[in-house]
């Protein structure tokens, strides 16, 4: 097992969420393939650069593509969050927003508020003890 491959405990949570083939059980190397997919995204390398220990790169790509189209990764994420919630381990520490890819909509550059709406907002903020900055 490589350094960042999923542990036995992690695999026990992941394996039930992976689809079972119509012809029988999961492929014998499903765990290796899953680790190969994770390796590819963790390193940011191309599919052809995935180490041979995970299997042929084309098989990994096909497996990833099929699972992505079938919604397997979203289902897996939902199941893992539900499992964490059942253990009481869900919190804001699970939320990660990378500001290098999150962009504000062009209309978020400014908000035009006029008249009584602006007065009502300023009064509400003043009542809550929030200092209001004069923008006019």
C-alpha cells in the first residue's frame, strides 16, 4: 500500500458506495483503481502518469469517467457526510472553499439601494450596534 492509499477503515466506508457490476461483484482491483484515481487528482498529473501499481491508465480513466457520469462520487460524498453526521462529526471544519477558483458574479460589484430601504438597513444595523459607514 502506498503512502496516501485509503486505509482498511476508509475502504470499509467507501466500498459499499461503489456500484456492483451487473455481471457480479466489484472488480477484483476496485480498491487499486480507486486509489489510482485519487492519486491522479491529488498530484494533478495526467492519466498517463498514474503509476502502474494502480493498473493501466486507460482502465482508471474509464472507471473514473463511468463513475462520474453515474453520480457515484456525489453519492459517495453524501454517504460519507451522513456517516460523519451519525457520529456527530459534522461541522464547519469540513467546509473548504478555495478562493482561487471561487469567483463573485459580475453583479456583486455593487448594490444600488435607494431611499427608505437604505434608511431601514442603516437603522437596523445601528440598533444591532454595528457601526454604519457613510458611503454617499
